[in-house]
């Protein structure tokens, strides 16, 4: 097996483990770090083929059929499928393929349940260098998880247990005598690829051993579930563990991963907006995540994305009740040098996010980043003109290479403009469209693509205005750009929904920000502009709606994944009016408010 | 008080020495009490320590009795930030908040010594606090800015707004806006030195308050105000006399301020004393542009 094999050409090997013979495949050259991939139920090693072949360009990759699946032998009795036997199988494979060097383990579903057992058991101590776990918790951890939540008596925690139980309905069904094996024998195997395509949207292709995989694999559940869940053992590990979490897994709830850091010394977690079979739906991503982790554990650098994914022990919430809700997330805020942008940046920083402050004023961006650092965040500052396509492309490129795809993008940069439509010149229009609309287009498009490619279940927040639905003769250009931003967000939301990306438009009322002091009033001379700016400033100051209130609403909307965020009574009023009485809304649009000094 | 000119008053050199002595006394008091602060002490206890220290050191009256704020109360967060009724808020008075490790604190006292009244603010922290360090560094810019604009004879309201803009640039809340009348500064005057102890009502010295009210009534007729804020009443150039200037910044539950006497003359202005704790701190940290501040 250590002969030189071309990448992607697998070398078969039979390995004996007690009564059982296991079918092993080895890809890639010897002498490189070994990555062992373990499949779940009802799959065979074939489920890894999209990942194993490309990975074998850099590592020696080993896959094998778990007992009962694929070309491995299948004991008849359920008891032969106990975790201790599965770990013995893995040990036999490791003895055969890498007797001297510890391997990097990556496993999915039932493979992952075995993987947890492997990294926690004394038997394989020192044999596993790192573990990437996809969609399969330790049954012991799960047992504790259930017990802790039931014992708490808190309705919210009990509901989480119920939620997980409902996802696990099929496990109960598997315990019925005959039913599941019979179903696989009666043609479920033929139906399975179609079911996967229909339910999960993945093309698994027909597997020759599907009927066998399904039929014998049921024993995995029968042999282990009740035993481990009802009498869980304390299972800890010093092996570095990377969780890759499909956030739309129908079979494993995300809550099951809460508090995992109590068992694992070194833990990373990366979320992907995808279903259960991640290695089929996002093979490049799985391959990249495994590769980055293996390289890091082998002594390489920790890429920014991996560094952010580190799970740190949750610090006890301070008296202010501050939580680290956004720890491990990367947030980009444009126009972050002042006003709503700066406050949003700081609030996200305070709640644990790594932040990038982008602003056309580099000193202001740097100041925001510095404040974010004082709040304990990792923060970066970049000078960016959001209306400049080239500059935005460069900025997005820098983010992708230096930091990885963002989790949160707040397209906030904007300028103000007031005055009559007929007085608004072409240059004025070009200027405001460039920043207020093109800025949002560039930001949404460039970072939206990065999020989709990285499978990030992220957020795109576009800051519009209550004027998006409240017409006014005094603010024709500004209101037009903001209405466009709101509509852009609505369309984008429809498109990105299926990628798990949340798109929000934020419509604040009269917020007291520096934008009023920089607003251009068209059709009047410079002195009159100054007077009106001062007048608007006083009006907005008297309204006293703070940027911090908008920031709080934005961050809350990230949690609730709300599509539209209204801030201020006037925003709610205008929204209501635009729906209930558009006629009155049109009448009000004719009003002109004097901005002269009192 | 020596009201020589109608629009304020030009202090004599001898008077300045008296004010300087009062200010030094006030800062010595704050520094001495700051040294004694330990975890668990309440604001009220700290204020009483200051009051006793001042009384024992010869202060016969005050502009106000000593204030002490701990923790997020230094940033006037919560009920203390309630600004209605012109900012007169009972939460302003020293309360039962206990000092903890890492907490910022502000001590503010305004003793009258031989008829000369000072009003100072002193910010510190029990242990280290990175946010507070940064704010204290940044407070240097306010000292430079205010003096510069006063020398330019800009309207006091405009200077207030310039301070607000600097706060916005820094990312801080201008918390002096939570003070009564949102003052950035207020006048202090000379009282007759009669060698007797005097009373205060609701923690404010009666004689000093009386002066302030008299100034306010007079200023109203003459178009100036002894209370310096961003409102219309401060739409006038700096009035000669002594001003207790107190920019107060807030950021994420941390507040920082200094308060010092600014001497405004008919054609210039200068800080009464550069030998004050905050300036010594900036010097020790090598911060620029200190030459301008001094």
C-alpha cells in the first residue's frame, strides 16, 4: 500500500478486525500526513469520493466501509455493531495503514459518532492527531445534553430536547423489529437516491451496496442508542476537534452542540448553510476545511477563518448582561467611521465579532477600529469608496484572502441630499446614486457571492431609510436611492433565501448623525446650505434618535433574522401610512418644512 | 465678588493666586481620597471622606459638596442620565454604589478657600482599565481645543458644539450634557472671606449659588450667561472671569472628565494652573501636543 499511487486512483486493501473483514481504499502517496474518512448511515465509503480524490493530491487519504456496509463483511447480530467493535475496526485500519504516525480523522454522521468514541477512548490514545466531525455528536455527550436540560426543568431547555427528539423519529422506527431492514429489502435502496435528491437536493448517484448499507446499518442504532443515551459516560478529549456544522441538518439539531467545550480542550466550529450530506453538497468546502485543519495541526499557520472558528470558553456575562453572541463571526460595516455604521460596528465588536471598519475617511475608520479593539475585538480598518466598483472589488478581494468570507455585511455608507427634484442636477444624481445605491449593489454582490461560495448562513444588512416608503418633495434624490435600496434588498432576500442568507433592510426615522451636517441642499447658495444644515441638525438633535438605537435594532434583527427593521416612531408611522392610506402619504409628501433658524 | 466691568470681570493677579491655592487644595483632596479608595467603599463614603478632608484643611464654604461616581455611573448611564427637569436629578448625588476592581471613579469637589472657589474633577480607576486610559489620553485634545477657541473669541455656544463634534469624532458621548443646564462650564466668583463656615443646601453652597443666580439675572439683561452650554443663551464671546470647564466623556459604561479653572481676560485666556494631575499624566506619557495645552 505504500507504493507510489497516482492521486485519485484508489488502492484497495482488505483489513481483518476479529471476525470481520473490512474493505479499505487508499489514495495518494505514502509519506504524507494520513487523513482517514469514515462514512455514516446508510452510506458506504463511496459517500466520500468527491472529497477523497481531491484531498489525495496533498495527503494520503484512507476510506473504508464500516462493518455491515459496502464491501466489508456484515455480522448478523445487532450486538456486533456496538461502538467498542466499531472502534476496534478503526484501530485495525490504523494499524494497517499508519502504525507509527497519528492520523487525521474526519467523519460524518454515524462515522462521526464512532469518531467521537475514537478520540475519547484510551484505546486509540495518541493515534489520532486531529478530528473533523460532521453531523454526528458523541452519544455520551448527547446523553448528558438531554439529562442536563431535562433536569433543569426550564421550559425553553426542555423544548430543545423535544426538538431533537422530533428530528430523531426515524431512530425510534429503526428499533422496531423487521421494519427498517424489510423496507431496504423491498426497494427503498432503489428509491434512496431519488429521495436524497428530492429532500436534500443532492446527487448521490446509485450505490451498488445501498440495500445492504441500509439493512445492516440499522444495527448501529439498535446496538448503541439506548445504551449510551440512558447511561452516558463522561467523555473528554485532548485531541483538537473541528466541528463542521450543516445548519439545515434535518437529523441533528444545532442545540445538541451547545456546551461541547466542556468536554473538548481545543474546539473549532464552522457553520455551513447546508443539509445533512455536506460532503456531497459542498465537497470543495469540506475538502478545504479538512485541509486547513490538518495543515494547522501539522504545524502550519492558522488561517483567519480557522482562527475565528475557535470556540473559546464562554466568559460569564458581566453585570451589563453583555453576551459574546457573535464570537467567531466576521462583520464588515461600510461607512463605519461615524454615526450608525460606527455604532453597529462597536455593538458587534462588543458581542464578540471580528470587525472590518470601511470608510472613505481612513482616520475615522481607524478610530472606529481602535474603539472596537478597546472592546476586546479583533478589528481592521480600510479606506474604501463604496461607489467605486474597482475599489470595492479590491476591498472584497482583500477580505477574501486576508480574513475569509464574512458572516455579516452591513452596507451602511450613504450621503444626504435635499432640495427640489427640478433643482437636482445630473452631477448631483450621479453622486448620490453612486454612494447610496451603487455602494449597496457592490457590497451586496461581492460579499453575497463570497458568502454563497463559503456556504455561510450569513447576513446582508442594507441601511435604507423610512423615506424609502415616505415620499417627500424635499428629499427627492435621497428618498429615491433609499427606496431602491429597500427594493434591492427585497429581491436579493428572495434570491438568497435558499442559501440560508438573511437579507435585511433597515429603515430608520430621523436619526441624529453626522450625515445632516454633510447633506447637500440643491438649488441654494453655500450660505443658505449652511443655514439649512444647521436647521436640520437642530431638528434632528431635538428628535434625539441616536445611532446607537439603530445599531441595537440592527443587531437584534440579526438574531431574529427579521427582513425589515423600522427604527423610530416616525418610521413605523410612515410605514403604516404608506400601507393604509397612500393618499394621505402623497398629501404629506407635498409639505415643506422650514429649516430656517428659529 | 468684584464686578468691575458689566460684562463679567477681569481678575487681578492677587486674586488668581487665591484661586490657584483653592484649586490646588481641591486636587490634593481628590488625590488623597483616591489613594484611600479600596474595593467595597461606597460613593457616599468617598464623598464624606472628601468633605472631611476639605473641612480639616481650611475650606470654609463650597460651590457644591463633593461628588463621587463609581462604575457606569461615571458615564451617567441609567437613571443618573435622566435629563428632564433641566438635568436636576437626585441620582446625581453620591449613592450606595460600591467600588470594585477595574471600576472607573470620578471625584468632583469645589471648595472655597479664603473666599476663592475652585471646582475640579478627578478621574481614576481601581486597577487597570484600557478604555479609561484611552479616554484620559483623548481628554488632552479637549483642553487644547477649548483654550484655542476661547482665545479666538468664538461664541461659547459654538465652542460647546465644537466639543460635541470632537466627541462625535472620537466616538464618545458628551456626558456633560447630563449636567444641570447641560453645562460644559460655569462661572465661579470670589466671595467675601469672613473666616466663618457656611451652609449648603441640597449639597450646593448657598453663597456661591446666590452669586451664580445674580450673574444669571444680570447676564440675561446684558446678553451673556454664567452657564456655558450649546444653547442660545451662550451665543456670546467668552466673558472675562473664571470658568470651571468640565468636559465629561462617556463610552460603554466608562466615564472620564477633568475640571479646571480657565481664566478669561478681556483679550486672552489661559488655564489657571498647569500643574494639575491630568496634565502631569499626559506629560508622563509623552503625549503631544502638550506644548499647546500648556
